[in-house]
C-alpha cells in the first residue's frame, strides 16, 4: 500500500507529482511491493524532524557538510511489519519539464534502492537488531559499515541505470551524465584530507586541556572519518562507470594523508563492497563485519583507540 501526502509549488499540481511517483514506484517494485508513505514537503527539514528529530546526537539538518539532502528514507515498525516513510523536498518537483526528468528520477530511485536494501536486512536479522540503537564499539562500527555499503550500492546502481538509459537514447548532453555532484564530493574529500593531520594533532592537544568535552571531541573526529569514508563510497561507486569521476579518484589516491591513513583500510573495504555488489540479492552480514573491522583499524591508524567501558567508552588519542 502506498499513501501520499504532497505539498507543491504553484506551478505544478499534486496530481502531477503523485502520478509520476506512482509510475516510478510501480516500475521499480514490480514484485514484492513494500508499504510506503510518500511525503513531499515544502519544508523538508521540518517534515523529516517529525520522524527523526535527531541524527548522530544533533538536530536533523539537510545540509550534511558533504551535500544537501533532498530525500530521506525512514524505516518504521508497525505491529511487527516494516513500513517506510520517504520524504522528498518539494524542490525536487518544482520543475517537471522533460529535460529535468532524469535527474528527478535518479533522486526518487535513490530512495527506493534504500528501501530494497533495508527490506533485505530486516528479513535477514529481524526487527530487534534492525532497530536496536548501537551501544558497543563494534555495534557502532557495524552501523557505520551498513551506511557505507548502502551508499555504495545505491550510487553505483543509480549510475549504472543512468548510463544505460542515456545510451538507449543516444544522448550525451545531459548534465547528470557528468556526475558533477560526485566530482564535488571528491573535492570535499580532498579538502578534508588537506586538513586531516592537523585535525588529529589538534584533537590530541585538546584531550590534554582541562574542561574538554571528550565525548563531543571524539564524536567530531570520528564523524570526520565517517564522513570521508561515506563520500569515498559514493565517489568510488560512480567511478566504476564514469571516467570523469575516476580522474578525481586519482587525485584522492595521490593525496599524502589518504596514502598515510586511509589507503590500506579503504582498499580492503572497497574489495568487500565490490564482492557484495556482485552478489547483493541477500544481506551479507559477514561482509559488513569485515568493513566494520576495517573502520576500527582506520581509527587506530589515525591514533584513536576506543574501548568499551562499563558506562560508555574509554578513549585515547595519540599522534601517529
């Protein structure tokens, strides 16, 4: 069952938006249709906050630092049944002229792939683990590993579909084929890598300062690391099909900080993601565990040692 709540700008009608969404969802889920609530909101952040008030300890914001979200998929449990709320920024549908369709379609399909991935994981591990809040060091690492893998799967699948579609229409002039968003993400990675070693040194110094909020400091550093890995997953996924993005990947791989801190662990993570992508019809917890271990190794390579404690975590930082 699909329910719609749609707000629009004055130049498009709710019927137009619902018709397009219905057709794309029907084509995507030809079988095994999930339960969906589709919300198109003029105030995207406010709509998301009704379901996800906070994310990673802070009030939800569409601007993630590595890009501005225009869609959000939220799984919910209703009487042991999984239901998904997908929220879109109404700006996605502000211009519904034919030249904008492919970009809009990509945003919609992006969220639908998240639904498909989450369905597989829910059925494999059950409701309790699926919705459990991560508590231990390894649970947090697995949580991050799932996010990295999902973004790789989603971006690579969408990129493959776009390339296939454009080839079918023999079109080369659509801006989305240039994957400019991914080259922008690559530039963001390079920017963060440029300041990465300085961030680590500054963090070690702040640990020694009286009154430092160690929880906030640790979250800030690990958030930077997770943000880089998340963008690497996106960029490398599209780099599988785009020569232009691959040229940006070469810049990343030649970066001194990348080679010192990230290259080894990321190389192993990427191998696991490629193996998973080749056989992604079921949830593969063993690969998620490997990615999680590599994430923890990367923390250690960056001088961050986190250990479980009776309440919370024990954190040590050192200059490496």
